[in-house]
C-alpha cells in the first residue's frame, strides 16, 4: 500500500471495506451522531483497537523477557 502525501496532514493511505460494512458504519454514524463523518468513526475505531493490541503485545514481550531471564 503506497502512502499518499497530504501537504497539511502528512502521509495517508487508502483501504477498501466491503460495501455492507460501510453501510453499517454510515447507519451508526447517522443514528448516533457521535462522529462528524464515517472516516472519523473508522479512525477512532482503529486507534482504539490498536491501543488494545499494543498493550497485549507489550504484555507478551514482557512475559517472554521474564521467561528468558529466568532460564
């Protein structure tokens, strides 16, 4: 995936989602009104999920390091 440079905001990349998933996102955004755009919703969802996995990866690395040190 090649990043596209945006002069004001840095590099961006495009991804594709199945149309039914996008329709569901649009419905949630419209009905709840918490996000200004579907892009804002998707951005928040991805950042939230990455934060969760980052914590999981850090815990795994810590366990591996602890096991390695005790060997």
